[in-house]
C-alpha cells in the first residue's frame, strides 16, 4: 500500500536559505550566553528568549553598505515539533514502544511455562511408548498395566491443551512481528517528517494492545495456588523498607531500586543489576523532591509511583528526567496511619502493578475502613474504576495484585498466609489458604512483579523473593 506523505521541503528549504543568508549577512560572533555582536554595529541582541520561542524577527541597524538587514532566527526546537500531527506521531511511537516492552515481558514471564509444556509433552510420548511396549510384551502384571493405562487416560485430555498452548505461543510471535512492522513504518514516517493516516495507525495500535492484553490474560494469568520457599537476596537497611525492579522494563534492564524506611524518606538508590545490589556497588542516588510515606511504592515503565508524606497524594517521579511528571490525590483516601496494614508504618496507601496495569489499595471513611482497590491511569493517575472488597484493612498484613485479583495476607508476622482473594473481573471474593514461610517474622512490604512472576518482600531488614504458582485451565475449545 502506498503511503501518502505530506512533504515539508518548502519549509526545510526556507530554513536552509535563512541560515545561509544569516551566515553571509551576519559575520558575527556568537557567545556562550546566546548573544550576537554584529560587525559594523554596536548592537547586541539575544537570539533565543526561551526554548519554547518560535520564529523571531529582529531588525538591525543599517549595514555599512546602506542596506537594511533583517534577521530571522530559527527556534531551538525543530519547527515541525510544534505541528499537531507530529505530536500525535510521537504519542503513537510511545504507545508502540510500550506494546513492544509488554510483549518482551510476556515472553520472559511465560518462558518457564513453555518449557513445562514441552517437558509434559515429552513425558506423554514416553508414557505412551511404554504402554504400547508393555501391551505387546505382556511384561507387566495386570495391576501395574492397569495403573499405567489409567495414568495415560488421565493425561490424554492434556494433549489438546498442549496444542492450544503452542498455538498461543505462535500467536505471540505473530504479534511481535506486527509490532516490529508498525514500529518500522512509524520510524520511516518520522524520518521523512511527513504526515500519515493517523486514524489508521491509531486503530492498528489499539488492536495490537487489545490482542496483547488478551494474550497476557490467557497465557500468563491464573489463580494463585502456591508460594515457594523464600530466597534471601540480601540483608540491608532498617527493619522497614521496600525494593523493586521495573515491572515493564525489557529483559536486558535488570536495575534494582532500594528505599530504606517507611516515612519522610527522599533517598532512592538505583543499582545497575541485581548482582550489583547484592554486592552494594555500581549505584546512583535519586533525591525525591517530596518525601514518601509507607512502603507501598512501585516502579513502572521508568517511573516511581509513591504516596507523598502526610497526604493522600500519589506522585509519579520519572527517573531519567529526575522530575515529577504528575501528582494527584486519591479522593477520600486515608493517610498518616488512619487506615494502615496491621503493622502500621504509614501504610495507608499501597501502589502495585500486575499484568493489567497500575493499581492503588487504600481505604476511606465512606468504606468503613474496608479495603478499596482502584485501577489508575498511569499517565494521569486518575481513578478509572474502584471496588470495595469488604475486607478490613487493619486486619490485613499485606496485599498484592496478580492478574486483576487482590490477594490479602492475614498477618505480617510468623505463621502468615494468603487468606483472602478479591476478583475484580467478577466483583466477588473467596477465602483462601495459601501458606508461605515468613522466615524473618516481620513483613513490611510485599509486592508482585508480573515480569518475573515473583513476590518481592522486605522482611525485617532482609530483601527476599518468593516464586509463585498460578493455576490456569485452557479449555480444549481454545478459550480461557
């Protein structure tokens, strides 16, 4: 399909002419402060009043040859950046980049599942071969043969499930190829600095996002059925704190963020890799412009989301630009130890990320102290939808989200277990019994990372990981 491009050659030619004309007409010296001293005159002017200025027109004094010289100054930013369509193009490219990162996260997270599928398929073939050999040789007792046959009968329904899983994996490969093609198209358009059928591009991006979300729900999600033994990564810091990796980062990005303490802190350490975190080396420091409260922070797509101290305000701090991109209060949310978890520590507001996006867990007076879970727009921090779980927050040790399900522990001390689950897709709940080993007897932070399918925990000054087991049934018809 031929792509109509809106050429801007006339504008570029004009820019070139003006620049060339300036260099010939103004044999001037440009200083570090952005000023120009004209030859033959004593006039000094400021070229750029601000980075946002557009084209500026300056009239000089009469030149030595009697001609009146006018100078047009090109703005600091590319003139095309002020075009509305160029902004739309950049926004589309950012969305495609986010889709690409999500694809990579999904592939990374389901790699172990795919290995399990292949091993199970191999086991089924081996079992089938043994059954046929035993049937021919009659080398097994009747009882052993029947047990083997019954085992094979139980595994037979898995065959269609495995085929569906492999088909879904091929779908991910096709999705990734579509994202790559769309990215290439956008890059080519940006290079030409032209215009494109933005409506068509926008629709393609939306379709890819929807298909990616469906794949993530189908392949990566399931019901929590088990938590592994703890894996202690390091013992560092005080009794309370939080540590995390970016839930949306590409697989090559293994940075670790570390925040010691639960109130009035502003110092965030960024370690280059998990290995560097273990060794305490190769890190940089971010000093937040506003202090945090609690330990319910999360890093999502290059930004830190945290609760501002002594307020119900959520702050989005961008690490690369070292600036606050947006901040917004959660209407009616309690703060300053009004509705904390059972361990206290200003844990009124808990931010978390799962396969679906960004969430906030908190409570209000209107909800009588019961846990409220809200889906947040990560760009504006606006509440998209809220659910009242009916579970009293002060009775909860900690909480985390997996696949749109809020899981709540009944204590932060030894003997804790995952006791309650709230399903946002059906607005229903159930009581569960998923034990886990609270090795150091005081958990002050518990968060799920969908990229790694692991729980990050701060346990009495120890940074600990737990792997999780998710149970998911794929019907033989191919639906989730």
